[in-house]
C-alpha cells in the first residue's frame, strides 16, 4: 500500500528566543505618570464606523487605527500633533478587528471579519502578503517579542505564522471555543487566550502544549494582557470585571469592579504602574499595585471599544463607537 503524505502539522518547537531588551522596563520619572490628571489632547476624526483597534509603533511616533462597519480601512496618525499620516483604504473587505505592529517596527499586521490576516510594510505602507487559513472571523493578533512569530485567534481556533518567511507555522488548536483575545508574555514563552465561555488558557509556545486552563469569568473574556514584568495576567470580561492572575500559581490576585457594563478593552502603561479599562462608562484608570481607582476619563459619547498606551508611556489612545479617537495625556508645562 502506497504511503500517502497527509498534511499533518508537526510542531516545530521553534523556540521563541527571549527578547531581553524588550522586557527591561526602565522607568523614567520624566515620562511616567499615573494619568491622574489626564485630559484630551487631541480628537481624531476620520472613521465612518466604530474604531475597533488601535496600535502604536515601538517609537510611539505612529498610531494606527482600524475601522468597522465594513469600512475595512486602516488609518495612520501622528499622536504627537493629532495629524493624519496616511490611509490604507481597502485593507480588508470587512471590519478590521485587530492591529499589531512588530516590536522591530517593520511590519503592521491586520486581521478582519473577512477571515484574512494581511501584512504591511510599516515604512512604505505597501501590502506584503495575506495569510489565509482561518475559516471564520479573525478577532485577535499577537506578535512575539523577537518579531518572528505572529499568532492569530479566531472563531475557529488559534494559528501561528512565521513573520520572517511569511508562511504558516501551524495550528495550535482548532475549533476550541470562540477565541476573542490573545496575549504573549514579555519573554515570548507563554501565550494566553480568552474565549466566549469565560475560559483563559495558557500555552507553552516552545512546545505548543497547553499549560493550564481555568474559568476566569462568568461571561466572555474580552481582553487579556501581561504586565511588563510577566508575573501577572490581567483579564477583562463582559461580566463587568477586570481580574489580575498570578502566572506562577494561577491564583486570583485581585478583582477590579466599577464598570457598569461590559469591559471592552484593557491596556497597561509600560511602566507597569497604571492599568486602563474601557467600556460603556468611559475609561477607568487603576493603580496596578493597590487596585485603587485613580481616575475616570469621560470624553467619548458612546462605548469605548479600543485603548492603547504609547510605548513611551506618555499618552493613552482610545477609540469608540462614536467613530472618534481620543489622545489622552498630561499637557506639557511651557516655560
């Protein structure tokens, strides 16, 4: 009987190397603040629908935003002055659900309800290639600290892609629950995924094996993110809570309550001190160490759907159902 070569993905154990430089957080007293006195610095208008996703370039000089309502557009902004830098008008055929920029600043990756992932050269804004493999809406993207691996979460599971050779690496899991959100630990070794049943799973990226899973929330997990030191995972949910988990023990460290509806998005300042969470009732800022509510930012006229801190820690960007993007920060004192 002839041997038939079946298209079975064998895990390559590609070992994402720890990117030490990306993990070292050096707080600069001049650039970090708690955003206790933050206010709107700029309002950016240009999307015709909900702003679904936001991402900063590693040097904090470019903010990219993805639109919904079949707009399929990606817009680029200068967050320092609120000016638009450019557009990728037909980036996708449907809503741009997630955007990530590789830590080396070379590649912008976008995913969409049109089932595809597209790669763009961030310098030229030219399209480089499309990753096709998911059979349903791709909702979340994460990129490894060494900029080599892109991971996508969708309604049909989790897939991995080689960013350098621009090819598929393998499927981590198929048709597991609906994967809403992904995050990679700062050392590039662990992937966290959150799904529609409130379950969080931790995966070993070197082996592709499941490390642990636990019911974290009583409703869908809308966002997960690691603290800069990699010791804590923060999760947000439609159950109106934000939770902090100890990665080593899996223990619940703290539950933050205060939102009156779904928590759509979370972001952590690179200094590791401030957490932002967003939903129908604006943006709440928390002290990550104490769990204390520092401030609530109200500027959007509808649900806040996406938030991101700049890598330099100076500003916070938010996008909403009101089609607007707000740039928040503390106005610089002029001598």
